[in-house]
């Protein structure tokens, strides 16, 4: 930590507060959707070029869900969707998707 004559610098304190908020954020699990519903929503969003919000099944070591991913669908194949130029998300890893 950076101090100046025993005081914390305000930029560093603000960064620590922001990091603490991110670590303590709770992401409520949404209902598990069927693979048919997930693929239907994703196909519609891909066709219309609409952003989607994706919640993955993945949880951290404290059994808390990771933050949602909001993105455009750039492509897909039988098992994955492409959300960035080089990021693939397997369909079985998706818990919930909405437009």
C-alpha cells in the first residue's frame, strides 16, 4: 500500500474499495433453461444481431455464480457459440440466456 506520511492515498483507497465491491458482488442464479430454449434464443439473437446476456453454470470456490456476459453472438457451431473473435462458450456450460 502506498502511504504518504502515514495517510493512504485517495486513488489507492478508491481502487481498493472498487475491488472489494467486485469481490463481494452476488449474482443471483437464474433458472436453468433447456438446451432447446437456449439454442432458440441464441439463434434469434444471432439472426437479428441483438446482444444477449448469458449466465454460465460455472461457480467460484465459494459456490457463487460468475458475472453475466453481455455480448453479441459472432458465430456458432454444433457445440459452441462465438462471443469474441477468439472466445468460444460451449452450449452445455450455459445456464440461462436472455435478450
